[in-house]
C-alpha cells in the first residue's frame, strides 16, 4: 500500500473515530428504587434532629397519586411566604424555613404551546424533593433543643412577599434567652442572600456552628447519562474543581455519625458546592475568603443526596448579636448571569460551573465568540454560520498549504506510477524512491491530513458547546428548525412534512433511517466537495470516497441540528476555498465532468 493510500485511510479512520466517539453513550444505570416506606422515612438535618413524615401518606397512596398532585399537596401543608420576582416564582416554608419551591419563569419544559415552566425546587413530600435548609449545630453547653431544627416553626418578623427589593425576616425564640433570625433576600436573577443571626440575652456566652444544606431526594428523572456532560455534585475548593457523579457518592465510605456515605473536604476559602443538571444548578456560596467544610453525603435508607457547607464555630457573648452571611444560587446556567456573579459578585471561578470539558481552552473562547455574535445577529443559527467563517479564516493558511501540497501530489502522480512499475514487489526500493521524489519536489505527503486533524478538536469543542450550553436550548434558526440543540425534526418518512402525518419519534431507529433535511444537505455537500477531484484509480480509495459522504450523512442525522449546520457551513466554505486555491495553482476542477464520470458504468474486468 503506497503513502497516499495510507494517508487517506488514516484520515478517514480519524474522521470516523471522532464521530463514533459521540455515539459512545454510557448505558443508563438501573434507577434506584426508594424504600417502600420512603414517604414516612424521617429526614435528619445536619443537627441530628428528625423531621416528621413527609405528607402522612403510605406507599400505596403515593403510587396512586400523580407527581404534580403530590407536589401540590406538599405545598399546601403549613404556612408559606411567597417568592415573586420577574424571573422566578415559588415560596418558602415556615416549617424549617426551607426554600423548597422555585420555578424559572423564563424557561419552559418543551416547545409545545402551554408547556409548564421549569421547576427547580420541590418540597419534602414531592416525588423528587429538592430544597435548601439552613440552621445551627450547638457547641459548648448549648443543646439541640435550644437551636432551631429542620422542623422548627418560624414566625414572620418582617416582609410578606420575597421580591427583588423586599427581603423577609423569619424569627424563632427558643424561650431560654436566645432569639434566632433568618433574613432572606433575592436579586433580579437567581441569587439568594441568607443572613442567619443569634441574639443572646442570657448572662453567659454561647457557641454554635452555622450550616447550609441542599437536599435532593433520589436522582433526577431527566438525567442524560451522556459521557460528555456532568450531572451530579459540583464542588469548587480553592483551585480545584470536583465533579462527582451520583453513583460515586453512593460509593463513599459509610460514616456512622453522619448516618450515610460521606466525603468531607476543608476549604480555606474561595469555593462553593451544589448540584448541577444539564441546564440548571443550585450552589451554596460562602463569603469570599471564608473558610468552610464542604460535605457530600448519601443517605441510603431514604435515597437522599446532600451537599452541605459548614462554617466555623461562632461565639456569641452575653448581650450580643452575631450573624453569618451566605448565598444560594438557584437557577439557570446562563453565561452572562454566572459570569457577572464571578466578575462583580466575587464568586470564585463560578463560570466553571458550566461543563466546558477537557478542551476548555477551546470551548470557552468558541462559546464566547458565538455568544458575542448572537448578541449582534440575534439568531444562533446564523451565528454558527458566521462562527464557521471565522474559524475557516483562522485556519486558511494551513488549508492553503494543504491544498497546494495536494495539487503538487497530483502533478507527481505520473512519476509515482512509473516508480511503482520499476520497483515491482520491492517495497524498500519503492519507499526510498517515494521519499526521494517527495524531497526533490518539496512535497509533504502528510500535509493533506493536517486540516482534518485540526478539525477534530474544533468539532469536539463545538459539539460540547452546542450540547452543554443553555443558550442553544430551544434556540430557533429558520422554518422547522426550532431547537438547535435537538436533531432535525423533519423526516424522509413523510417527505419532510409534505405528507399529512408525523415523522418518526426523535431518537428512534426509524428517525435514524429516515433522516431530515439538514443531514441530507450535509451528505450532498460532502459529495460535491469530493467531486472537485476525479475519482481515485485505486479501488480502495475509490470505495472509501464513494461511501464516506453517505455514511456520515446517516451517522450525523441524530446529532444536534446546530452541529450539522456547522458541518454543512464548513463543507461549503471548504468547497469554495479548495476550488479557489486549485485555480490559483493552475488546475481547473472539472466538477460536472467528475460527477458525470461517477455515474458511468465501470467496464467489467477481463477474465
């Protein structure tokens, strides 16, 4: 096999490899089945106290109740403070002072008309409870009965509705000289500020540890389980960012005192901890440079995951008041919003809460440019096309050298054929002759592979950006492309919407076979780019070239339409570049002649 064949097969293998990697989806794990009596399983808080049964229902009644009905029943239990801002709505339970009801007004579950807005937090008693708890752990002579617990009934001291400019303050008097307050405020986006205080009217000092906690009952039902996306616990501790999957938490060592699988880590400051989903996140954030212990825990009996932030002990002198301030981010993983909290709010490396992956040095700048283009153009689809133009312009010098080298290789083709004939079966003589031919004519046979090699990390990074970032979710382009983060919804099965019935279900085998318009355009664009050159005389090369566009067409059919759009734009620009460079080197591509030659019947070999 000569060098051209080797290089072609290598380039093809690399191209297929980068596509096949995307199809490598981790098989979903068996869902954890909660205990039959989960509805009545007690919930321990960090202070060791126990909550009463969730909503007083047994397992059979839960099975007969819809998740929404369960949530509404739980929300109806006890007194609540309404949360109402332009971007979120929800409520705070006076039982435990839990922030346990939060929905995001700007985002809907699906693109269907009338779809529900996205729910982030749900109360204890819901199918998948998810909420924030705050409190104190007693130290010194203080006892658990003298501090508020997760089932303490707080009273409202000030405020009736939590809004952007209207904080609320909760109050609890322990009847023994200590008054506990919790002041909660929220900004115009997704950041809560929580200030806990203790007023000591006794004759002696007291000591206590403040804590904040996020509790999640069971794994989320919408886990993607895709290897390029992290969903689970995320923890920033100084310079180190830790991403912990749910199954990894279940493998932690059991701590009897903590009543579950636990991992603790001390941080000298500049950190945060919480839960991250595909597009949504919650995070507990201390003040800058505030030391804290981060705790990740799984309680198997009730299938609960905890992320906790425990602050150092505070001593409150007789007649004095001490307070501690923390923040809670609960909302969408928006680039602008999170970046603003990092830059203006001092939340250390908060932008890393978005999963940029191994190629962060590419994904971050690629998305920054894409985001900037979208702010100007106002359409993510056209922004992707303009981004492709910028990337191709950046790689133009490399592409120019590659195409020039390929043109020179074509000029050497007659001499190479003569060399093959003279060398016969002597492979060493053939190799030496080839190397001399390349050296004398200053040709690099591997130059044609360089653009493909450069495209692999760029393709991966753009795929990561399109799959991970919220800004591509439900982003329309033109016509039927209403979500660039989802596959093309059109289908050959109904002639791309002409016939009066729906296409196959997205993600099904039928959807993979009966591809949409964008994958078809992709295949044609690859085929036309290929036809700039005559078909190779070598049967191996000819076969690979003949099948490559159509194999890629079906393989990429189930990819996000934004990525397919990028690939189409890349092919079109590459076609124009290659045509122009070949003409500049004195070679005029016979596009229509090469297309016609591909349809001619090949003569049968003589026997």
